[in-house]
C-alpha cells in the first residue's frame, strides 16, 4: 500500500498544476480581449490590471465617464417628458458683471427713434449686381422684383444723425481684427450686407472667401482682417447646426453645451450675435449632457430661448474683457405676416407692399414683447460687456423690404401656391440692398 500511494499523490498534484495553469491563461486572455474596447472609447480608460493593489477587486474599478455624444441632424429623442425646471447655468451676478440693474444706458443721441426718409442720392450704398457675395435668397431684383424703391430709404434719427458710412474707415477699424456674425439666416443676411458694403474698398485680388460652411470667412489681405459668419441658430448646441440640412421636424438642443460654437467665436475681436426667429414655435426638446438614455424634456419656445440666452450670457460674463473684445447683440427682426396689422380688416401679408409704415407708434404682431423683455433682462445683467443693436422698431416700419416671391426657393412650388403669391411670400428675410444695411450702419456708428 505504501508503494502505490506515492505515485497516486504525485498524479493528483500534477493534474492540479496543469488545471491551474490553464485557468490562469484563460483569465489573462479574457482581460486582453476586453482591454482594446476601453481604449477605443476613452484613451484615459487604459487600466493595467497587474498594477492594481491585490486588495482591490477588479470589478469595482470605476472607469472615467465618456463625454456626451454631440447632437447632429440624425439625433432623436428616445422619449419625451415635461420640462423639469432645471437651469443650464447660474444667473449672472450683476454686481460682478457691471449690470445696469434695469436702468437703460444713456446715449447722447437716441439713434433708434426716427423715421425713414426717401434718399435716391446717397442710397443704395452698393448695387445688387456689383456684389460678388450676394445671396439668391436676398437678391430680389435679380429674381424679378419690378420696383426698386425699397433700396432708397435712409434711416434718420429725430435729433441727430447716424455716422455716415465709409468703407475705408470701417476697414481701418477692422485692421488686424476678426469681425464675426453668429446666429441664424437673418444674421447671415446682415453679414452678406456687410460684405457688400465693404468689398468695393479693396482690390479683388486682395480678398478671398472660404466655401460655404458652418464658419465662412472673407479675408482682406491688405488689412489683415476677416469678416466671418458662424451658423449657430440656437446659440447652444443643437441638431440644427448643419449649415445646409437643418429643416428638421423635431428641434433638439443641449442647453448646457455651448462649447461647440464658443470654441469658434472665442478668438474673434468683434462679435455680433442674434437669436429669435428659430424659437417662434410651440415647443423644443431639451437633451441634457448628463442624460444617457436619450430622454428629452419638452419646453415652449420662449422658455427654451431663455435657457440658451442664460448659457450664452454666462459665457460672456466669464470670458469677455470689454477692453479687448466688443460684443453686440441684435434684437429681434420683425416679420410682416399679417397685413391687418397695418391695414385693419385686410387679408394677406407683405406681398406687393411698396412703401414703409409712417405711423411711428406702429407695433405689429411680428415682434413679441414678452420675448423682448426676457432678452432685455438677460442683457441688462451683462452691463457694458454687451452693446445692444435695437433694430426692432425701425425695421417694424419696413413692410416693403422683404423678398416676398422675388427670391430663390429651394423646393418646387405647387400650382396652387403659384396661383396665390401671398401664400408663399417670404416676409421674414430682407432684400439687399435694404434694411440690413442700416443695421450695419448702426454697428459702424457704435464702433
């Protein structure tokens, strides 16, 4: 019995050792095959298991969270719940930012109180056909508008004059600087107006423009200056940030994410922002950065705009040095969708309108007072960090300044629409030369 027991024990020990070796190799292979997946997701998640203390269980090791996936035109909400009341940022401290506390800034001249004067001597400041940067959406004469009266109106403040436009002087103000317009298609129209007002003052071979993109740049070599436009219709990140394909049924924004756009605009010397038109709908969807399951909150347009404005204001308050950077905010551009506003009892809209409104007390339904009060409250908190370009009232009078049917339409029109011009008239944007030129004269005045 003693002779046979020893070989048996040796055999059992041998089997045990083989099994242990195989078990350990399997575990090592499993760890090695899982590791690359972590590497692909986040470079910081690389973990060397052998370097961990023996007392630390591997399954309890917490990897860094991945950054949220950015919104794009393919983004969808998995489900929608009512707005929870969450805010994107803390309210700006008016004491620290030099807020006005609701007291309006005093100017020597109120350039926003005035009237439109017909002036076919000094205006237009350029011709539609001579501007190489003209947009088919704004070139009304090119697309068949027979009357040209809309080009000859000058804004005249009551008790003073606007600084007279001078292209060379404007370029000197921009020498060595970046001027950037940030916003929606109305702000793009103001940018195109600025290009048309400036381009004749520099040789053609000293100016160049990048292809149409989220950020489009005109460069003036002899002034070492750029005039740029950044497409950011909701200011914060959204699924509508594609400069071409942004007509989506469901509008989703991320009210706590502004970095996508601010990383583009933060190095500009002069910034001109706008926001309004894209919020004029029943509701928008909020997709917070911390939400991992695709659940969105639904909020009405004006409250959604307030969240975006707060995030934008937080960036201005914490990043803008008024001695080094100029920031302008353009108030809402009015629409003229209801003719009964200026002609009670009438039907239709701005189609076939040829003259401005003369009643200085006129205020139409195309400008929303609650939204204006909300914007004013946010801007008041920023004090001298932001200059307001109040284009709303003066633009209210210009029911004649819209493209109506005289523009390029990107989709074919039905026979029914063609038979009723008012049904497809564009009463949102503005013909060029025209109203946006005066917005730029105001910018020039304050620069």
